[in-house]
C-alpha cells in the first residue's frame, strides 16, 4: 500500500454541487457490479444504465431519482469527499426513518474513485463523517467473495475508529439483496 500525504476534506453538499456526486454515481454502481457479477439488479438494464428498471433510459433519468438526497435536509446527508481540491468520492448518510430501528445513522453509500484508493483517504473520510454525528451507527457491505477488499476496509476502519468497540454480524438486510456483513457501533463516548 502506498501512503501519500494528501489534503482531504469532507463537505456536505447542496443542490448546487449535487451534480458532482451524480456524476460519480454511475461509476459507483459499475464498481459494485464487480462484487455481484450477473446477479439481478447489479448489471446494466437494456439501455446500459446500472438500474433495475428499464424506465431509466439515460443518466439524466438516474440523476433525477437521486434528488431525494437533497430534498430531506436534516434526514439525508450527501457528502462529497475532496482530495487536493478535486472530487475523490462521496458518502450518503441516512437517519430515521431511512434506517433500521434503533439506528441513528446509516452509511447508505460510500465510494472513493480508483486513483484515490490505498492512500488512507477513505478511512480518514469515514472517520470524519462518523465524528460529525454522535449516536448508533450501522454500515453493511456485500459478503461475497469478490468483495474481500470492501469487507477488510470496513472492518479495519470501524475497528480503528471505535478502538475495537463494535459489533459485527452476518445477516440478510431489509433490502433483500442477500447476506451482508453488518457493522454496528455507538460513538456517544468516543472522541
């Protein structure tokens, strides 16, 4: 792993910067498809868009669906991860009623572009976001064999952030997308 000192920051976006996350979102879905193979819902529809419904014919159609992240301030938090003043990724954080009972904050989506991986940026960004919101957190990732890197990333990141005070479980999630590796922790007392 190469560690490069890079100026990183996380910023909550508004509608004015929503397009940046929307531009990266198809890359995120493409990246996820590698973890799932030809599983339904993780391959392009008949129009070449990574969405289940063939109603999405263009990236603009897909962009419009994502507007919900900017329509519910105080409930949904769309963060842009910046490195050296360039977009490096994004994180989408949800709060009730958009997460499991007993969970205050759910890392709904988390993505870092390929050129910025392996430099510690993703872990730093996740820890920065965790520290912004005190409460009960939940994160899950695909349990598949092709997602060993993602599983390792979350296990290491959550363990480092919580100093090992977290729970890990394998279960089927509400999205019925197969087995997930689920991480839960509370950062009420973490500094």
